[in-house]
């Protein structure tokens, strides 16, 4: 029996949860589950094109739709979504953020279908987000099942709040072969962009330019390292509200041309393949796709032990770990990775093998499908 599942996400752009939805939607087909991705497009007013998740999903052969931003009226959004669930004969709704949880559960109840939620991360970076986190904890108890992308997130989600046997961990996963094929197609262009080999070690960081991602700490660590590694280069791929501060910090720290802000890039896999190592200096994380991708592409990875990162990276075994928000710890982890290129290659190889065994998209889809069938039966 084929199940029809509507995935719901409120989003202004492309980040880890969007990557999760694309990977999961493709992989669920092998489990005889037809996934439709629906996006409340919070950034539609600033864009002339479709939401990037909608574009990527359609390019991958998935059904994807953009929905009006529910700020136009929550009641209207609930009613419209319930009608869509009924008209599409969906067997289940799967929500992926606090706004989708709030609207999706009510619409699912009205349509008479089960509702599942995945918790990707509560950043709690602002007073408003801390309030949303508290409200979401209450909302999630009413879902038929709750998933978390990392065990580290369960501390934010007390088991007694939830029905359906408590929250279940389903780690993020990816299609490693698809990623490698993309990297192979992109790497020459990435090398042309980043510069020829021999100009000094190249460190790549990827992510939204927000305080959560810790790029301010990374710049301080790079400045510290350049006393020993004067040819060290750093490339940052991503956009966000912290760009001006990052540019100012680059000048203040005297990093000059050694730091390049690449903006939003569609060739991240190629950039990773072209870099000497990848760094993830985050303050908070769920289970980041940047880390999964770097390991799958056999790149040495330096990451802070934030959120679910230690579930993926063992220090000195599959990568190099640092303490979040600690310049000295991050500089030390970077230096360890840079100082032993042969050892770093062995660590990167073990990281790739670890992702292949434990974090593939097929495993993620199978565990998710098991939850669906238990709720939709």
C-alpha cells in the first residue's frame, strides 16, 4: 500500500531542514511513500522566483507547492490546508517547524489524518524564538508522533510532553553517491573560483551568516592561527544578516585578502572538494548537513561539539572537535587538522565510512516510514 504524505515547512530560504526534506522526499519513494512538499514561503515578497526548495524538489521529480504566508490569516491557512489534505487524499501530515506545527496539526485534525512533527533545532537566539520554543513544546504533545534529528535535541523536548511513546531520533541522512557526482561536476569551477593549489591551506565554512553559526569566533581563530600559518586562507559560503559585521571583523583582525565572502552558492559540494578542510564553528546545531556532506566527500572536518555534532564526529577519529564559542579551542582543533595532513586524511577516510554506514538517506527514509505506518494504520 502506498502512503501519501504532505510535508509542511515554513521557510524564507535554503537551510538544513530544506536539505533534509529534499533528501527524505526522494528516498521515501523506495518505501512506497509518495511525498509532497508544501512550503509557506516567508520570503516570497523578496523573490521573483519560486522558493528554492520548491525549485529543487521539482527538479528532483517531486511534487512541491508554495503556500501563501500564514501571516495573512492563521484561520484561513488552517482551513485551506485542511481542504488540500482532503482533496489530495493524503494519509498523513508531517510538519517541520513551529509555525508548520501550529497550523499543520490543526489542519490535520480537521481533515481527520494523523500528524507527525520533526524537530530540527530550536535556536532560542532571541526572546521571540525562546517564546516560540516554549509554545512549541506544548504544541508537540498533541502530535501523533514526534521525531528529532539528533539525540542531543531530546533535552529540549522532555519525553513526558508527548504522546505516541515519546520522541524518536531519526538522524539526518544523505544520498552519498548523488553528492559525489555533483561534487565531481562542480570541482573544477570551484577550484577556479577559490584559486590554485599551493597558495596556502584553504579552509571552507558554509552556512547562513547568523550569530548561531559562530563565524565571528572562526575569524578570531583564523587570526590567531595566521601567526604560524601566514598563508592560511578562509572562504565563507552563505548569506545573512551578519555579513556587514563579518566584513568589519575581517578588517579589524587584519585578515584582508585571506578571507573571501562567496555569498550564496549552488556549488557547495564542489567547494568542499576543492578545500583542504571544512570548518563548522556553530554555537547551536541539530545534525548539520554541512558536516554530513564534508565527511561524505572525505574532507577533514573541524566542528564545534554543538547539538548532535558529537553523534556524528568523534574527536581525532572521524573529525576534529572544539568547544563552542571558544576561540582557543577552535584554533587548536584547526591546527591539529592542518599540522598532520596524512593523519587528517585518515580521519577523513574514517569519517566517510561512518557516514556511509550510519547516515545514508535510505536508512533515514526507512526509519521515518516505520513511524508513518505505525500512525497511519
